[in-house]
C-alpha cells in the first residue's frame, strides 16, 4: 500500500529529525532538513526531508497543505545552489515497496557532481 497513513515514529529519519542519531547537515529551515546520504551513489548525494511526518511522496501529495508542498519543492533549488550543482542534478523519490523505498519518511535524493547515467539500468 502506498497510501499508508500509519507513520512509523521509529524510522531512521525521524531519529535524525529528533537528533537521536547524527547526520551531516547541509541545510535546515523551519520546515525542511537536508543531510548527506550515508551511502552515497554519486559524488554529491543529499537527502531532503520535510520536518512534518509524511510516509512518502504519495502521502505528501494526498495530505500536505499547498503551502507545505510549495515550500518543500522550492527548498530543492536553495539546496542545489548550496551544493553548487549549477551543471545539473537529479531528484529521485522512491515510493513504497516496488519503488524501492527503504525509509518510510518522505525524502528526495539529490544526486550530482558528475555526469549521471541512465536513470534505470
Ligand atoms: P530509499 O531507498 O529511497 O528509502 O533511501 C533511503 C536512503 O537513506 C538510502 O540512500 C540510505 O543510504 C540512506 N540512509 C539510511 N540511513 C541513513 C543515515 N543514518 N544517514 C543518512 N542516510 C541514511
């Protein structure tokens, strides 16, 4: 089910948000946190998460306010600028089991820092 409503408060990004476990912070504001992925798949691999609890992008689309969605999307440009990704970058958001989502808190992967290949092997 991709439209699950039961947010798991024990997920690892929830623990990063409440600072139970550390992260390498790139950007933070009232609503958004961005930090380095622990297992980078490109020279730059950063995860962007909303501070509000959403299980996935699907949950976010169904249940977030327009203001929250707008601010979250706009934060991507700010973070890309901080990361100096002026030559381009890729955004990925895995959703649910078949989408390959491992952590059930909405996150966008920002990947860049080299010429990226095809999106799917
Ligand atoms: P996904 O498969 O889209 O749910 O991606 C989860 C991502 O979280 C993976 O790229 C992991 O490398 C990353 N990850 C897992 N634990 C941590 C952590 N403690 N700090 C930073 N990134 C993490």
